């Protein structure tokens, strides 16, 4: 017997690579190619550095208040965390506490099964159809909770608010989490359903549409009782999750509505153009409403294209997994970055 028998063994989530060398065109982790709002930069320089001596506000009051005002909710309906990964992990721990399996799609954010394993939550995968669509009937079986991203990742496919509501209507006895990490790139949020479904939790992030992946801010919105439950677990885990700069700068990013709309608009425009160009090069993909496109070439394998791009200093994401091994998930960068990508792809597929 040794200490090794008592270890909690898990197979960790594998994040996309963060290259150390300069000059890489990085289209592998769905970051925003544009900097955070200009007012965020000004505030960053003005942060009272002597205040870092103190513990930060445990409730992240300013940030919560700003988010509540923006989304037309009460501050008591908002929970913030260190990126939406932290928020989602807390939500798994808080709400998925049943003997029955939680349900999520077979092709989805690859952190869900990792948290389920970590917290010993049983789960069942619901297969997407051949067009990578969710079948709402799959979510009408007995379960201990439901989670899916909308738009889904890595497919980029957006489901309608009506479909989300159909799933909610069939599941009044469990918490349904909708992970809206990519909702700001042209999707319709299911936030309006909050007033009618007290078991709905909507999770969003500052990492994509608000250009602040490095700051690590995510948030959940839901009814006050749900948020209170999340807070009880959070305060049993770590009271000071949100550091002071994240709280101050996050609040400022929410205030800057014009910049937010502009950058999302630019990414959507670039995405729509890239879709046309990828088609011309022989790629197929489900229509994406996210800041990435999940594309497969008609004749060349995903793995081969992935390596050829990498050799040219262009990083995209590829999973050697059933059903999606031929696909590449390509983040939408600046127009210039996407021009470079398309030139490289044209060369590669001509070989
Ligand atoms: N949900 C989905 C669907 C994602 O793709 C990501 C990004 N990896 C996250 C949540 C987590 O993002 P973050 O922790 O940066 O908010």
C-alpha cells in the first residue's frame, strides 16, 4: 500500500497550445484578435497598486452590479468566477448531485466529461445528428441535470431559444445549464427564459467577445435561489476568487458597449467572408454563429492539414476523436490573419 492508492486520479482537460515563440498566427483557442476596450487600458494604468495589499471584495460587487445593469437583472442573479471554466466547475459541483446521469452532447466542450469524472458525477452522452444538431427528444429521459453550449463548441452550431425552452419544459426537476460562451457572435441568448424557468442557469465569459481571456472572468445568470446555492459552494471552496484588477477592469469592459458591439461586428463580418473562401477551397462546415468555423476538407484529412498549417506557423485546433477527426476548428482572427490562413490552405490543398 502506498499514498498512490489514495490519489484522486483524473484524466485532465487538454487546453489548446499557447506558443512561446513570436510570429505564430494563433487560431487555436478562440481568443479575440482585438485588444480589450480602450478604457480598460486607461484604468489598468490607474489601478491603486497599494490596494493590492488588501483582500478583494468577496462579492465582486462592482463587476456584478455592472453585469446586472447590462443584462437587466438584479445583482443577486449574477455569480462571477475566474473564467467560465471556474463558474462551470462550481455549477457542476453545486447542481449535479444525483445518482442519475447528467446529459450532454457527444460532441461538445471537452471539459464537461472531465468535471463529471473529477466530481464523480455519472453522465450520458446524447449523440448529435449528422448535421451536428441537438435532438431535444434525447433530453426527455430521466437525468440528474443537463448542460450544453449554445452555440455548441467545437461545431459553432446555434440552436433556437425555442429548442432550449422545449428542453427546459421537459425538465422542471433538474438544473439546465446553457453555456453561452460564444453567444455574442450572432446568436440569440436564452436569457429571456430566466423569468419563467427557475432551474435555468446561463453561463457566459469575458474571454471571447470581450477580449479578456487573460483576465479570467466568467459569470452565471439565474434565479436568486440558484445563485445563492452557487455562492454557498463557492464560499466553501475559496472566498476570494476574483482578484482586484479583474473586478475593476471587468466592470469597465461592460460599460464600453460601443467598442463591444464594434469588435463583435468585425469578427462576424470576417467570419462570413471566411466561410465563402473556405467553400471555394473545398471545405464543408456546419453554419457557425461563433467566433470559429469547424471545417473539413472534401479530400484531405484533418490531421494532415493541421500539421501542414503548423509547419507554416499557423495554429488551429484538431481532435483525433470519433466523428470529428477530419475537422479543424479555426478561430476567426483579424482579416490579415485570415488572409494568411487562406493562402496557406490554398497551397496545402493543391499539393
Ligand atoms: N465554454 C466553452 C464552450 C468554451 O469553449 C470555453 C473556452 N475554452 C469555455 C467555456 C471556458 O472559457 P473561459 O474559462 O475562458 O471563460
